[in-house]
């Protein structure tokens, strides 16, 4: 199977999703798509810290009005907080733009 990401060229996923007057607006780079809420899914995310296991727990479900359950994920993770003053240059945004 060939992947669209199997390339030597550096790629970044640049997207923003906002709710505007009952419509979802997906900004994919410089392009914006508007969708009515009836055609979109609703994500429910439950997050908590399990002190006994010392693990962060996450549960996600995506549902649509038409299809019902679409996808989901449940898992846990541990993390180490390290002091930082700024992100490395290779992790910073390529550009900044105002989106409303």
C-alpha cells in the first residue's frame, strides 16, 4: 500500500475548526469550508487522572445525528513535564494568520 505521506518532502497539517452561527467552518490552510451542523459529528471526550495507576485516562466517542456512533478511542498515558522556554524551530508554525 502506498501512503500519501511516504515522501521525503516535509509536510505539516494546518487546520482550525470553529463554530460560527450554527455552522462548522473548517480552515484547511488558506481555504475554508462551511458545513451545517446536521452533517457533522459530535465528539465527547472524557479525561481524568488515575491516581492509583499514576496514568492519565482518555475516552473519546464521535457520533453523528444520521449515522450514530462513528468512531472512538480509549486509552491511557504517562507524561513527564519538563521545563521549556520555547518550542524548537522545527516544531513552530510555518506561518501565522488570523482566522475568524
